[in-house]
C-alpha cells in the first residue's frame, strides 16, 4: 500500500490530477462513472475536475445510514497569474499568487515543476480542457545570498509580490504564459485561452529515517486522507452503504462550487435518497469521518503543544477536538471512533490546541452544519504542515487505513 501511496502523491501535483487518479483507483476496483440514472451499485461523480464523490449500496441507506469519509484534494501552493510573464534585468520570470496558508521560506531554492488545467477552443470550436504536468525542473526561486542580507537568519520577511516570482530563463522572447506553455506541451486545443496552473516541488516523495518509518513528500495535507479514504472504500464490503467525498478549496475556506461549502455532496445525497426529508432522516443514522492531518508534536518546539495533547508520529490516528467548534468532534462521535479503532486494534491519540493559540479548521464543521450529520474530525499526525515538503509516519498510514475500513464496515 505504501508504494502505491507514494506513486499517488507524485502523480497528483494538483487537485485536478488527484481527482483523476482517485477516479482511476475507484474504476480499478469496479466503480463506474455515474451516468445520472443508476444508483444502487458502486459509482462516482466529479465536479470541476477537482472534486469527487464515490458511493455504494445507496438503496440500503434508509435502514442503515451512510458511513462517510471526507477529505480535501487541494494543498497550499503558488498559482501562476493570468498575465504572469515578468521581464526585468535580463531575466524571464512568472509571477505567482499564494494559494492558502503557504509556509513560504521552504519554497526557495527548490526545483519547481508546473502542472494544472488549461482551457480553450477545441478543434470544433467548443470550449475544452486538458490536464498538463510538466515533469521537469522548470524554474526556481533563488534565495538572496547571506552576504547581501546579514540578518537573514534572524529576520527574513518574504514579500509575496516581490520575492516569490519564479525564475525561468536568462534572455527569452516569450510574451505570455500561453507562449511558454506551447513551447513545452502538446495540446489538442486550437489555442490556450486560460489556465489554472501551480508550481510544485519536482522532488519525488520518499521513505526516510533510520528504519524508513517516515514519509516525506509534498501535499501530505491532505492527499494522504484522499488516498486512504479511497483505498478503504474499495476494500470495504460492497453491500455497506458508504460514501467518500474529496472536495477542493478547503485551504481557502471551501466556498466554491466544488468545495465542501458548495452543493456537491448535498445535491448528490438528495438524488440518491429521493428528497430532502428522506436525506435528513438518513443523515441522523449516518456518520462522517472528516479526515484531515493533525499537528504532530515537534521535538524542537514542544511548547507549541498542550502537554497532554501532543500527538506523536507512528502512534496512531488523532481525534481532533475544539470547544469552539473549529472541529466537529463530540463525545458520542469520538467514542464511536475509539470503539471502531479498538475493534481494529488501532491506537488512538487526541489533539487539542493550546488555550492561548488559534485553532485551524476542516471540512468537518462545514459538512456537519450543512447536512446535520454526526461528525468526528480525525487525522494522521504530521510535521511541517503547509510546507513544500511535509513529514508523516508509515505506520500511521497503515493504522488509518485499518480504522477507515473498519468504519466503513461497521
């Protein structure tokens, strides 16, 4: 499973690619793209090419409710601006817009590749889209030498507008992003009219540590949960009413057509259940595991955690709790998840943010609010969240997969 996970991480540099790869994983297990008619088999549907919902045995849901796992396909990154070409001092650069709460310093001095979706007229004139992935070091963001900034190790503020443009070339006559793309890719579009592109770390994911017990990779938050959720669903009993939902734009608030605050899941449920009243009744019999990674205790910064709630890597999945409802866990849903983990012989940890620090959030409270479904927020503990390269545990992936399979089959 771990090798397949590493391949999935490497092949999913954007939410578009992650969704496409999740669909392939589901199809290999017998799921079919939903045509809008069939309901009671194993199906999936996508929205905006960047979010996906998969389900099975919907006809049994009125009696049993759905077991639901939710995650998100997006990660903090650097998006290319529409008119991104910058020419100055003899260099060609691309201007970028920061997407989400990016930890900016680690993006410097990395080999950056480029991927995303391009759109434009097809051969018959209709608007079409294609996914692209330029899998080579295309650019970099060089640091300023310490000789020119003697205070770099004491204070080094990054100005996103001035310091993050990506260096592509010395002299070059390209005038637009489309010109640059056509130099690098083959496309069936008659022209590239628009695009949604982001830079990513060209370095592959890997196993690290003395005993290779760590996973280091980009986008662990939250592609780990997407892959493990899909793997658990495909490994669950087909007769169990179950749903996997992986939505885009969580890192910027989920407010979009393809985000958790949009209508994608609610409208799918209404179709599967027949009407709003039936859907509401089924939700009360259902449960959602909102799976999004948790902050592991950092050995160099232990005072950033409550001393009784510092999860450790490779010690099991984490139940995330917040009294102010930044997480949707409550005593009943937490107890239910603990019982499922105990039955699967999976250890469980707990995370609560320090009382003097702000707490992040997930799709859990959003989905619970929109659907009224009992929800527990859980996640694999990780280090360096929102960095260009993050760290998690191999054993925790195995633990979480066992827990999610047990949850789907409960």
